[in-house]
């Protein structure tokens, strides 16, 4: 017996289903009943019930790419804020190998870097690295902050949303899994892109978003295109899970490397 | 201290240099302001003010008590401000910190120095009984510019305050809570806050603008267009021209703000 539908809004403690269903992330089981443990939206798939939180902090996972701010320079590492409850560090070894150089001359407090999570240990200490395409310090551009659960929505199916925004605004956009987004382009376009990203965050739970964002961008920019893009039906399953696979594809498309060290 | 990314600082400064801001305003434009009064039934006066995302609530409680010995015929005015962690991740629980004391004192100075509340009329019996006004400010959400929001909330709350009738009877003090009248006010005060970013003075700063700013200037202006209070904050210096320009803008903005208080 199930009491909720897909995409229903639930609050902590709400009973979602009786037996025959499985408890997934964001839910717990008590005396045979599945209850929500978060404020968020329901997602049901193969009898698994999950609650996708409306807002969240970033929980780091090995292999993900993130955008981090340097918060402190230590003797042999940098402390990095990755918008997460767990602290992250970038060891000097990952940058210089065996060479000895002064750390603060390379990256200083206040710099923003594009990084990869190399390892998360048992106490959730996050080790970061710079190996990968386009990794390194950002010069110029703006940083937009969204909640990490909305990142898959910003990217869209196989990067449909993000590529559409890039094409329309001619901005370079890099999305970190931790909800920080870097945008660089013409000054006005940067602001426009920022507004659009914030709009996507606010309306991430609605369907048909890619088309609406496209129309909005067209009307703002005064462009009228017909078949430039195929229509993507972004239905329910886009909210399912941060799609790392798509995200990596999207990074390959990224042709920007003027910020790499 | 909060660490702001260098590229964010640069982009904000760039925008302000072109008379633009992150949220699409010009540098001398306020965010949308809304005021609600009489929202706390247990308080004699109350108001909730929103400036953009910033939300503050002010409550006025009245009590008869002993006056200060040096001013036996004047009522007592006290301002207190709470900055609770729900309003901003940097706010901590515990005794008031520097920030919240400064906020309460700057707001208090605006009200006190403008002689907004007619304290002489709050005297019930000289030397023994005067009305004491307790102003409690509560920050609900901090999105920058708490000063203006707080001053506006206090002015609106005082403006809606109902004072019970107090008199001296045969067996001491009698308070009649049925018969109330408006708190005697001489003036109304509003405040305009500016921050210096690059070489520009920006009115009504957002949280991000506050974080990247060099200096801050609060200017309290009365209904008559007189400057009644000022406070300089932050590390950066301000020159004479910047201060005078800000005073002129603050005076011209004051009527706009006062119109919001009914």
C-alpha cells in the first residue's frame, strides 16, 4: 500500500508506504512503514521509494569534480572550502610533485579552483587533486551557487540544458558537483546566465523546464529559432540522481582551457 | 572572517563601476521594501520589515518603572537586538557580539538623538514612576543592510504603539489598559546605509556587497530632513566629498522611506 505519488511534496515523519516497497535514501523504516526523513519530493522507481531533498549540502564522493575556494595555506597543503560539511584539502604534492615551492605564490586565499575528489577517507576528510582536463585556477568570470541536488537538473539529459544555455549566451560554464557554477563570457551575458541558473534552481521541480528556459532566453535575446535544438522531454527521471556519467560527457565537450595552470 | 573569492570581488567591483549591481539595481536604488505593523498581539507595538531578502521584526514593550536619578522626569528608552543563528550561518548563540551591539546602538542613537519619542510626556510621577520603552529587535533573515531594516522597523513599531493610561491614585499607581492612546512622537527617523566598493558609495548593500566593501556609513535622517545620527564602520577611509554626497542622497531618499510608514 502506497500513500504518495511520484513528485509529491513530503515532510519528515510522513508515512509514505506500507510493505511491498523498499526504503531508499531520504527515508527510514519503522514498524513496517516507510517514512520520510527529509523535506523534499518523492521519487518512486522499481518499488524503491526515495525522497529528494529540496536543499542539501554536498556530500563528497570519490571521482567527482568540484569547484572549491582556498581558505587557508598551510605548510604542505591548502585548505579548501567545497560547500560541504566535511573539510577538504589539496596536498602540495598533487600540484608540485617532488619540487619544492612556496605554496602561497601558486594558489592564495580567495582563489577559486576546479578540482577533483581523489579520495574520501573513513572520517570523511576529502583529498583533492588537479589531474584532469581544465583543472586549475579560475581567472575572471563569476561564481553562482546552487543547491547540489539541483545540479543534475542544471545539466539536463545528456547535457541538454547546459549546452543550450552555453549556445545561447556564448558563455563558458563549468558546473561542480558541489553546486558551485563558474560562468565566463561577456559581462551582460554573465549576469543573464546567472539569473537563468537561479531560475532553474527555483523551478527545478517542474517539468518541461528546458523548453521554458529556452523560450525565455530566446525572448530576452530576441532570437527566434525553430529547429536548432531537438525538443527534450525532461520528465520525472531527471530529478532522480546526480548523473555523474552525463556530467563527465559534458566536461569533454567543454573546450575551455585558458584557466589551466 | 568570511573569505570571498577574488573573482567574485572583481566582478562586483566591475559591475559597480558601470553603475550596475548583481541584482540588477543601480547604485542608488533600494530593494523592494515592505512593512507590516501590529503583528505581535502581546506587544504594545510591533512591526516586520522586509528589504529584499532581509527580514527583521521589532517589538515594543512598555512598563512603568523608576527613572534614572539624573533625569527624574524623563521616560526610559532601551534598545536590544538579537541576531540568532537561523538568520545567518555566521551568527552565533550566546551573549551579544560586537555586531549586534553596534546595530542596537546605532538604531538607538537614531531614535534618541532625533528626540523622536517625547520622553517628557512619558513621566507619570516625577522621580518615582515613568514609562520605560523596551525595543526588541529580532533579525529573522540576513541578506544585508540590517541597519536600515531595523531603523525602519523600530520607527514603524513606535508609530503603531498604543500607550495605556497611567495615573497616581490613592493607593499608588493605576494602569488602565482599556484606555490607550498613541505614543507621543515628535519625529520619524529613517536610516540609509552606504558601503564603499571601489570608488563608489553604494546604497542598501546586499550581503555579498557588504562582504566585499571597504567601509560603511550609516546616516539617520529625520522627517524634517535633518541628519540626526551617523556611524562609520569598516576598515577603509572615506573622504569629505563621499560623506557629503552620501548625506545628500540619504536626505533625498528619506521621504521615499518615510512614505512607507503609515
